[in-house]
């Protein structure tokens, strides 16, 4: 059953001035575009859709579309993601920028609001509404030009990666890329994929142990992950602790990469 959109809240004085005429001002449309990112086998991935019609018919693009008059921007982002890809909005779905350069959309004056979504496991992807196809693509392929995006979506993607890179230090964003339980290698691969930097494993694990008093960044579950293809002892599984409310203990090195690396992280 489809939920009815919430009506905007009203309060005293919430009315247009007498004689106000909207035609006195330029009109424009508002859209939302969602950068839904995941880290899969150590590789940063983004969810893209193939456009069904013009403009840019057949081109790959970020999931998104026009905001309905009776819905919020957040609701519009969640709806477009679900309608075009079949993916439900994850717990991390946040605005990171807006784009309104003249000519960015050949249909007219269109301002779009960029959303960063983080999904540990995308699950089943199913194209819908005005999308012919939907799938995960390696971000490195997009930034290398192997996948050309419609509109100004490449710039929006780059900005989303930049925001994610900064938020890794100041928030618990890294934990949104992993499931409820995770190995330390999986958590480390999130930082490495987004920062395009190889971290020292010993230093990374040491930083996770330097938590504030009476709190912790990671909590041992007493369980282990499935054994890898190379055999050996299965890695231990952890859950996120409460220390992340103060930000991440992991700091980016001075040498910063320019684009996400291709493939692989360690599995221990």
C-alpha cells in the first residue's frame, strides 16, 4: 500500500501576501539525484540507471527525478531510488549539495539536490519507471570515462565522493558501509576504497582500540565469518560500538588519492 505524502506543517502567518503573483518571478523545477554507494570486495561501487527517454536516452545516470509538490526532498529521494532501482532508501540518506547552473538540463531551468545514500548490500536491483536498466558500476570506471553519465552527474558523483571522504573522519559514516556485523578488514576496506589509499593494518586496528573511557568503537561478537577461499582461520566478527558518536578514530594520511582504486582488499 502506498503511503500518502505528509502535508506541509502550517502555523500562524503562513500565507502569501495580498496581491502576491508568482508570475512576477522566474519559475524553475526541482529534482533530486541519489548517489547510492557501496563497497564490494574492496571496490567502491555506485548504483546507476540507464535512461529510457530523452534527454540522454540510453545514457547512464544517477537515480533521480522531479520532486512532487506535496512531498519533501527526503521523501522524493527515497521514492525515486525505490521506483527506478527497486532499492529501499538506506538509513544513511543525506543531502550533500545542490546544482542549478543554467543549461545543466536541456528541458529548462532545473535545480537538483544531491543525496548521498550508503548501502552495505544493495540486494536485488530492478529497473522501473523511466529506467531501462539499473546496476552497480565501479566508480573508477565512471571517473576514467569508461561510463559516460548524463547531465552533470559525473560532477555530482565526484562531489559525493569528496563529501564521503571528509565524513569518514568526522562521523560514523564508515559503519554505514558495513552490515550489523563485520570483519575489521571489511571496515578498513571502506576507508581505503573511498580515500584511494592503502592503510597500515596495524595502525588501523590500533586506532580502533583507542576509544574514550567507558565506550568502544568495535565490540567483539564472539562469532566468526565464513572461511575465505584460501582457507585458514575465519576472521572474527565485530559490531559497531557507541564511541562513533564522537566521530571516527581513523585519520586520512597526507597523501591523498585522486580517484577510487580498482578491486580487492585483504580478507583477514
